[in-house]
C-alpha cells in the first residue's frame, strides 16, 4: 500500500531532524577535539587549558590507555587465535 506524499515528506523531515540532532550530539572519535563551552557536559570551569600539569596528565593517561589497549589486543590474539 503506497503512502500518501504528505506522510513521506513528514517522515523525511523527521529523519533530517534526527540526523541533525545526532550530528550535534555525536562525539567525534578521530576528528579534532572541540573546546568545551559552558552548557556542555564535559565543561569544567575549574580546569585551566594552559596548565602544564593537566596537559601532561592527559598525555600520560592517553598514552597509558593506548599501551594497555595494544597489550590487550596482543594478549588476546596470542592466547585465542595463535595457539
């Protein structure tokens, strides 16, 4: 049964709104990080972006996270795939 053209237009408009909302709320994984603005969930006014301790803390944390992920992949591959 064919849909009425008005129903199809309304569905297309709803889909477009949903996609725009996802674009706004979505997290960029590989893209450049955007600065948090007041109103964002990750915004913390007590954090200073020019503080070297915070910068190095983030770098060290991310580096350790990467090393842990690489080790976990290595361990899982050698344990379950290569026997």
